[in-house]
C-alpha cells in the first residue's frame, strides 16, 4: 500500500512536471520575438500619430483639388412649386377674388468667374504648398518615431544587461553573507560585519528590482510605439553587436549640418510653411481688385390662375352680296357676321413654353470701401510671413546646435568605449590568472567569484559603451537622412 501511494505521488509529480513544462513551452512559443526592423515596421504600420497625420494629408489633398475645381463654372437649378391662398387677380379681368392658386416656377443659372484679382490661381498654389506641408509633417512624425523606437530598443538591450549584472551581484552578495554568517557563528566576525553583509544582499536585490523595472517600462514604451496590446508577451531580439564593424565615428561637422539642413523634415516643414505664408500675401492682395464674371440664366412659370383655355384661332368673316356696279359689274358685298374666337385648352406645357425666358450678361463688382478688411488681411499675412521667416531661421540654428552636441556625444561615447574595452581586456586577463591560481588551490571561492563578477561587469560595461557608441552614430545617420538599422 505504501509502495502504491509512493508510486501514485510519483506519477502525480511527473505529470505535474510535464504539464508545467508543456505550459512553459507553449508560453515561450507564444512569445513574439521582436527585432529592431520588425519593431520599426510595426510602428510605421500601426502608430496612431502617423495615421492622424496621414488623414490630415488626405484632407489637404481634397482642399487642393477643390481650389482647382473653383476655376470651373457653377451651374444651379431652382425649381419650386407652391399653393397660394387669399385674394389675387383674376386672369383676363380687372378684378380680384378669393381663390386658391397653384404656381410652378423654374430657373437655372450659370456663372463663371473670369477675374478675381488672381485669388483663384494663388489659392491653388497656396493649397499645393499646404499639401506639401502636411506630407512633410507626416515624414517628420515617421522620422521622430523611428528615432524613438531605436532609442527605446537600445535602452531595452542595455537594461537587460544591467539585470544580468544585478543578478551576478546578488550571487556574490549571498556568498559573502554565507561566509560572514559562518565567521559570526564561529566568533570570528562581529554583528556589524554580519549586518553589513546582509545590507549588501538587500542592496543587490534592490538594484535587480530597479533594473528589471527599467526593462519592463522600456518594453511597455516599445509596445506603445507599435500600438500593441500591453498584455502581449514579447522578447526583444539581441543583435550580435560584435559584427557591427562599420560604425562610423568621424564626421565633418560642417558637412553634416549642410546635408541635414537639406534633408531634415523640421527644416523642410519650416521652409514650406514660410512659402505658404508668402503665398497668402498674394491671396490677400486679391481683395483689392474687382471681380469680373459671366452669367446666364433660363426660366419659366406656370400658374393655375391663368384661364384654362386660350384663343387658338378665329372663325372666318361672312359676306352677303347686296348688288352690282353697273359700269363695272363688280359685286358689292356687306359683312353679315363678325369673327369669333376659337378656344383651345391652355395646358401646363403650353404655359411653360410661352413663359420661357433666357438671359445672359457680364457682372463687375468693384470694391470701394470694405471697412479696411482687405488692408488688414494683407498686413496680417505679411506679419505671418515675417514670423515664419524667424521660425525657419530658429529651426536651422537649433538643428545646427543639436548636431554639434550629437557629434560631441559621439566622440565622448567613442572614448568611453575605448576605456571600457581596455578595462574589459584587463579584467579578462585577471580572470585567467585567478582561475589558474584557483585551480592550483591558492585562491578561495570568494576571490574567484569576485574576479568572475568583475569580468562580467567589465564585459557589460563594454557592451553598454558599445551600444552607446552605436546609438550616437545612428543619431548622426538620422540627421543625415540615412536608414537606421543594426
């Protein structure tokens, strides 16, 4: 019975272990592995800020099309029908009576603007520039998002290395605590020594918690850039940065600034906005000029007040002979019957045909006094243009300062990497020597673990310094308009 119970428990334990392993395997398989390029692609495809900017661009496209459509003539039709009640004139009589009248009116008009102070053409040009502004804004949003994704991606990689280093520090702190506890139990250490060792463990655990929180926060930010469900499990793919041998670290500041001024979306955006305000001055000046238009119209009416019948003809005249002229034998006749009207039905279509009218002409509207609105519009447009000029120059100055600072940061990152690489090589050599002495029995476990930890820390510092150098180099690529990739 005991064997049966033991076997049953063993079976449960094995089943639980296999189930847990299967669950863990499923979780790992369900976890998405995100490379830098995939993160960039997802952000570009899903980010809501980009979609907002694209919608704004579509609106600007419709405004541009409409400004061109405004050159076409306008055609309107105005049919209406109504009943009238009360006193009205009786058709065919000089009298008024209470009656119900049904009226139908219809008209169509065509208008074509020939000249409007150049406003139509200038508005087309301004809307075209506005469209370019929105397109450049979209490019700027994409560029900024790209840099943010790369920055956060490298931050995750760096923070993950800090987590590894923190775990190593915990292992070392625990070894130190164990040794301090044994020494304290043997009377070879004081309570203060033991408390200090315990504090080192707590500090190392706190450092691990902080480092892990930084990783989690950076991952959440990356998910937000990609518009991904926060509950989705992802793993950031770590590239082999040792293969990145083409990292450029030497640049000519003047050349970088010159190139960036020609390709940077911020500068393009400022310049296009300046052009838009310059074009707005021409649009505003169009209010000083008269407007010349051609127009034409058609119309007709029907009313039930019209007599339902109309005269369509008359009866012929009737003559009777009353004698002859003796000298000429010509017959003399006399009128015996007057002509009488012949009535026909006055139909709806007949009325419309009889009342059909046409018109065409030319219209000239001359602005004489408009309460200085035209002058105010022109002055405001000029002030907006001056403001845009200052904004453009400010953007160029800011970009130049930023590039100079980025180049200085890159040089500092290069020096930091060189120092970290030298430290890494030194600790690596020290680890090799310590291992040889440890194998020979001349070094205890604590000293050997300390050497391992120092090596790991130097290695992480070197990797972080290399990440920093790579990132600083990619920032320069960003300002040069080059593709950012690892």
